């Protein structure tokens, strides 16, 4: 019995395991591409610095920089295209796994019962809403009685002012003896 239970759990979890494997493979590819790119970028930057240190003319230095950045753009574009291809492949594989799992779920008896329940509930709700809307329409068409606007709130009395500060009294002259 335990073996049957474990086999059943493993069968049910297989799509999740497959998705994890696809993600793992895609991440390994992306990490590999990025590592290669960074290594190549550092190497080409060092080579560029050496080439620039040997140049005497500013015009030649500018041309070297322009060529360096054009090569860098080509390499970046190439890596981005490879990464996009890896991600697209992973997405397609995961979509296939999900579609297969969903088709297997649709074949289960309790799912078809649930779908039947949802369909009936949707139809009943739609009917109830239609009836309620039809019953409320004549009431909404009748003119409403004219009501007087609400009175404005009473104005508050102005706040009292604090008493003015008094000047200290002049010191009294000492009493003469």
C-alpha cells in the first residue's frame, strides 16, 4: 500500500519535477552565456586598454574606441539572441508540460462534475440577474419626487483670541529711610 501511495504521489508530482528540470536547464544555459560574455568583455577591455596605450594620435584612439564598441554591440546582440532562444525553448517545453497536465485533469470525473456545476450556476446567475434587471427597469423609469437640498451646515463661532502679553512692571524704587 505504501509503495502504491508513493508511486501515485510521484506520478502526480512528475509535471512539477519536469518544470523544475526545464528551469534548471534554462538557468544553466543563461549562466553559461553570461559567464562567457563577462570573460570575453574583460579580456577585450584589457586588450583595448593595451591598444589605446600604444596609440599616439587622438584620431586613432577614437577609431579604436568606435571599433571596440561596435564589436561589443555585436557580442551583446549575439548573447541576447542566444539567451532569448534559451528562454523561448524553456517556455515552449513548460507550456507543453502544462497543456498535457491540464488535458489529464479534464479527463478526471470530479473535474467534469465541477464543470457541470459551474455551468449550471452561471446559467442560474445570469437568469436571476436578467429577471432582477427586468423587474427594476420600470421603477427606474418613473420620475423621482423632487427633494429639497440639504441645509448647509451651521457656521462655527470664531475662535477666541489669547490675551495679550503684559509688559513686566517697572521695578519699584526702594523705600527711603
